[in-house]
């Protein structure tokens, strides 16, 4: 319903949303056709999008107001747990460095959780790490980033690392674990008292979608507070590629919103 999204949808030929209950299904159909280039595959396997220069400009203009480029620092002085989500080699390094930045600024991170998947690292993921999987690399860079100090920010656990490693299992045959699988594993492994106040670190471009997956799941499962923050999105690369990434995550957010609306309507009908 925001002006930024209304303008973007208009410039890209999408429908207007005045009543979400009525208009969101049409918006989702348009989004799947116009914005989704993954078609269920991996991000790096998506074919190049055929956006015009004006469409690329519209996506770049909307990215900031829609929260896809940056996030504010943590809002609380401390958390029970800080969850760092796994990703690419570069993503892992940036997220580990951001956790260190928060600790340097005095945020009490609590128990540090490396939550990732056993995805084999691709040969194209630079720089070479010497690690076999995403979770191995995330655990290593997170430990290195926070090993030298911050005993108050990151309590030391058994073995002295202060990092709890969790591996998400895929719920879909033949597919890797996704955000929903990751948060399901976290909820399964930790009781509500151990995750009352949760900070999640990811990349800013994924936050609108991931917040809609993570926060409702945590709060429904007994957490009292859920916050998600992320590394800034680089804007100095090839703009057509960035626009395609932005479009993909906007589509993911619309899909998550549509799912929540559907569940809400089912619950109201049952009541």
C-alpha cells in the first residue's frame, strides 16, 4: 500500500492494490510473471531478466524505500540469542563482520547461533575458502570475527567458542533448505525461554521476505521479540543484475504476504 510500491507496480505494468483481500491474488499472479526469474531454481541459475532501462531505474528507485538496501542497527541493548543466517562465501563474511560491528558497539549478542545448511560451496564462490560446505564456512568466519574479544557480548560456551551451530534440513525433496526450514530447526532446538529476544543477521535485500517468514514463526512458537537486520546491499555493480535481484526479492515478499493473507482468511472462516 506504500507510495513507493504503488509507483513501482504502475511503472512495471502491475495491478493497483486498494483492498489486499481482493487485489493481492492478482498482484501475486502479475509478480510471478513479471518479477520472478528463478522459477523455483537457485538465484545464480536464473536467466537474465529483460527489464528495460526505465524498469531498471524504477526498481532501483524503489529499493531504498522498500527496505531492500539497508537496515538500522539493533534496537535493543542485548538479546538472548543472535542468529547469523548462512549464505554465499561473501555473504557469510559480511554477516560475520556485521556481528562483530554490533559487538564492538556494545550490543550484547547473547548465544551466537550459526544457522545454515550443508550446501556444498560452488567453485564460482570467491574467494576460495578451504571449506566444503556453507555451514562449515559460516562457523569458521563467525568464530574468527568474534574470537579475539567480546567476552561480555558473546558468552563462552563449551569449547570456548560461544557459537552454537545448527544445520537446517530441507523439507522439500531434492531442494536445499530455505528460510522456513532454518527457522523451524531453530525453534526445534531451542526452548522459548532460551530465545525470548532474538536478533537475526542476514542481508538487507532479503529482509522484507525473511522477516515475514521468521518473525511470525518465532512469535507463534513462544518468543517475545524478533528483530532482523542485515548487511547493506551493494549498488556499485552491474545495475541490470541488481535490478533483477531486487525484483526477485520483491516477488518473494509478495508471495509471503499472500500466504499470510490466505492463512488469516482461513482462520477467520474457521472461527
